[in-house]
C-alpha cells in the first residue's frame, strides 16, 4: 500500500508541475491522508488555492474546510491564552 501511495504522489507531482488543477487537489488530499493536516497544511493550502483559482470545484470545497480548520485552531489557541 505504501508503495502505491508513493507512486500516486509521484504522478500527482508530475501533473501538478504541468498545471493540472485536478492533480493539485488530489495531491493535497493525499497529503492530508498520509501526513495529516498539521504537517501538510502549508503544501495543502498552496495546492488547493492554486487549483481553486483554476476553477476546480473540489479544491474550493476542500479549501473552505481547511480555512474552517485553521480558524478553529486559532480560536483554540486564543482560548488557551485567555
């Protein structure tokens, strides 16, 4: 399974370099699943924003969810700081 994930990641990276919006969105979601949101957040944000700018609907939806996640984390930090 890990080898398949690495192959998929490599193919998505190639397609992203060619400007493919679907690949940008799919790579972001793959990173979310393999690395987790906190670790993959910078790459996910860049990929999803680029795909959304190209009109990729799934990326727009995922970006909205990611933005909500970020705001929840900021609110939790603010509450902890009191």
